[in-house]
């Protein structure tokens, strides 16, 4: 039996195990999900889904309980652009086949689970191989165990049964990397797998405005794939994919609604720069903000009873329409110590995969409001309770990671291996970018949730290190054998 067959067997074993795990954790009663924090409406409206009970109280609808069942409604376009809405709409169409009376959230959960399992197959089947069959098997098993243990954690998969955009970005990231590795593992990369890579990268870039710049990085990676094949068809396919990524990523940024930009900018200013400032007046003068808004320092956009309403048109005209996130970035560039303070806050919050203030149970489970499941959560709980999460620790981790990637890149002449290294380098950059965007784009508002992509990228970096060490050990054992 060939080594590739062994990796395929491991991949499908991991798929079966993961499917059983997801079924057990999410699908069987009590059905788990994530409660709405107020973000669901903008996705539901565009996907033709509505609350099952329009008269439901605030306490029942938000934060405390997840919902297994939703109703169907009209399609309301505009206001929020993301390809995530398309996936939810597709789940809604499937849900109508299952039941015309209500939408079962497990349909969406199954859609995410199927894509996740597909990503697992791509990743494990493309795992490194060596001349020794048993060593190749060991590497594939290590990778499979890491993928199931880490990305099968309840902290990640509970997102599947919610309308948050986080699981969409997670699956897109896994599929993007899996498709790249599949291309690099093939003697003759196929246009179909290239299309999967472009589609997954596009999904990641268009999952939310904050991720749009990642499309440019993956377009550059696509350009680097030009020499994987020498035929004209391949070059045309690569250039087309790269152009699609660049154009769509740029459009994602351009079409962002002003309302959303103003919300984030308010957070960046008043719940970011001015929050815990030692000299609010000085910071306001530097940004050109009138003194009368000093009472808003430390408040967020959704806070009630502020001295000046966040929707005040004068506030928008004098502050939110005059300043931009570029001004916030320049402020931190002039005050690096303030930026480091925010990075320290991010480091503290950067280990929370899921928001623990959102309940996981439907009311039918008769659990207390806000109850959270900790089944199969060893990885997420270890990160929160045991793993050191200081800025210094994360910086050392990143330094080690990139030094290792640089050493591998410089020590090989293989174009394919270098492209693999560059792919994982982009993942690390994406994680760091998520932190910068959270600080500059939204201040300290809901930072734990906004650092979800940092968690995804950090965990992928951990998996790549563990798998790389297994590969190195296997090569060493094979040589000595």
C-alpha cells in the first residue's frame, strides 16, 4: 500500500471521528449553539431567516440562550455585505426542504461541519511524507490528532450553530490552507483545486470588512504559484484568480456602509484611544475632538445613557465624519507606548476562543440563563487557565515561528516547500493583523470575540510547529534506520 493511501486512510478516520464528535456535542439534545449578541439580524435579514417569535423579550432573545429554531422571512438586501450571508441563505433553502414551519439551526451546523470535514481531508492527505511508510503514517496521525483536538474543541464548533461570521472565517481559513497544500502535494496541480483555493481565500477576505486586506496577501501567494505549471492554461487560471481576489477585496473595503464605519470609529476613539487615557484632554486636542465630548471617553457605541447620544448628528459631523481609522493608526504611531498598552490588553483577551458571556443552550434544555457547555474543551480551557498569555510570551512565540520559517525557506531550493512556508507565514501575518485591526478598528470593544481570527491563526501555527517537529523526527529516524 502506498504512503499516500495511508494518509487517505488517516484522513477519513479523522473525518469519521470528527463527525461523531460534532453530532454528539452539537446535534443531539440538548442542542448547543451561541446566543445572539445583537449581530444576527444583519445576517438573517439578507438570508431570508427571521425570529420564530417576533414578540420575544430582550432577555430571552439576546445573550442568555441560543435558539434551535427560527422562522422564515423576506430577503432584505443592503446594509451588510458579506459572502457569509450567501452560505446562511443556502442553509435556509435547505432548511425549507427539511421543514417549512421553522428553520432548524442544525441545518447550518451541518453545512459548517461538512466544510470542516472537507478541510480536514485536504490537510491530512497533503501532510508531509517520507520514504518510510510507518513514519508517514505517524506524521499524518499527529496532524489528524491536532486538528481534531484543537479545531474540534467546543469553543470552535459551537459557533457552527449561530449566525456569527466567525465560523465562516474559520472554515475559509482551513480550506484555504488545505487547498494550497493539496496543490503543492500534487505532481500536476489542477485548475479545480486552484479554484477551491481562490474560492476559500475569497470567502475569508469577504467574511467581514476587517478581513478584506487578507485577500491581497493570498493574491500574492496565487501569483507565486505561476511556476507550478508551465502551460498557458495554468497561467491564465492563476492570473484570473489573483485578479478576482484583488478586485473583490478592494470592493469589500469600498462598499462598507458608513453606518458600520462610524460605529467602529466611535469604538476606536472613545473605547480605544481615550479609554484609560492619562490625559484625555490632551489626546482629544491631538485628534481635533471638541472638549464637549470628553464625557464620552471610555464609553462604547452601544452604551445607554451617555452624556451625548451616539446617534447625535452633531457628533457624527464634528468627529465621526471628520476623523478616520488612519488618524487612529497615526496616533498610535506617534505614541507607541499607548499602542503597547493596547497590545497587552489584547494579549490578555487573545486566548478566548468563544465569548463565555453568551449562553450555549436553548431554553428547552431548562438550563440557567447564560449556561455554557465545557464538554470537549480541554484545549480552549488550557489556553485560558494555564497557557501564559502575556504580550512577551506571544512575541517570543512569533519570533521563534518566523525564525523557523526563515531557516526552512533559506535551507531549501524547492519551490513547493518555499510556497508552503510562505503560506504559513501569511497565516501568522493574518493573526497579527487581526490584533492590529481589533485595536485600531474597534478599540477594546468586545476584544475577546474580535480576536477570534487571532486564535485561529495562532492555533494553526501551533499545529504547523507540532507537525513540523514530527516530520523532522521522522526524517531523522528514517535516516538512522
